[in-house]
C-alpha cells in the first residue's frame, strides 16, 4: 500500500485514498474466497454422481486451497499496479486545482511573515477580549453591590419615615425634634433603670 499521506485528497473526499484501495483489496479477497468455496461445492456434488470415484473430498480441499493461493498471488501482483494507477490518475487532485474552500488563498495570497503577523494580531485580540470580559464581570459585581447598598438605603429611609411618624404622633413635626425627643426619652429610661438598680442594691444590703 502507498505511504503518501495525500492530505489534500483526503480533505476533498472525506477519506484517505489508501483506505479506499484497502477496502477494494479486502472486497476482492472476500469475493475470490467465496467463488472458490462455491466452485468446491459444485465439484463435490459432481463427484457424488460419479460411482467408484477415487478422488476424496480432502483431495478436493487441498486442490482448492492450492488454486486459491495461486490466484491470490496473481491478484496481489495485479493489485499493486492497479493501486498505483488509481492513486496517480483517479484518486489524486492535480497540483493546479484548488478546492472551493481554498479559493480565498489564491485571491488573497500572503507570505509567511504576514501569516505570523496575523496570528499575533489574533492573539492580541483574544487577550483584549479576555480583559474586556474581566472588566464586564467586575462591573456586574459592582452593580450587585450597588443594588445591596440601595436596598439598605431604602430600609434606612423607611426607618426615618417611621421615626418621623412617631414624632408626629407625639406632637413633633420636625425630624430633628423627633430625634431630640427620642434621645431625651432614652435618657429618661436610662436614668430610671439606673435608679432601679441602685434601689435594688440598697435593699439587698439592708
């Protein structure tokens, strides 16, 4: 079998020409074996109709195998020539022919240096894309943080509204006055607590 990779032909056909020839070779071998089996069966049936025949089935099998080996050797020699013809004239793309997907190279040829620069530009664009993707992820994370801060701010504003409503219920409409009112009440409660603790300690001592 040929060792030429024939990569361009493989790209066009979708299979290697050598694989095609190997399948043809195996198919011919299988067909030759089947034909010899059929011939052997016919000979054996003919012998059954001949009385007192001195030819045994074992002799027929030996002759069949010998003839099959002879035919296989002749076929191998012919197949080598047939393979060369197929790979050279039938399954080979001429060097002046381009596949449709390679037409762009003919219309826009470029040197090895240009190809290297193009690869470098592609790598730079990939790095730029990765950097932009990281920036986008950082912005999304910051946006989530802003949403959390906004939610907390709404809760704080709602608390201030409640405090203002409490102040109004106690006759203070200004928010600052409400805070002063709450501070004063908290101090009163703290003083009451301190007095209770002192009285409790005095009672325990007495």
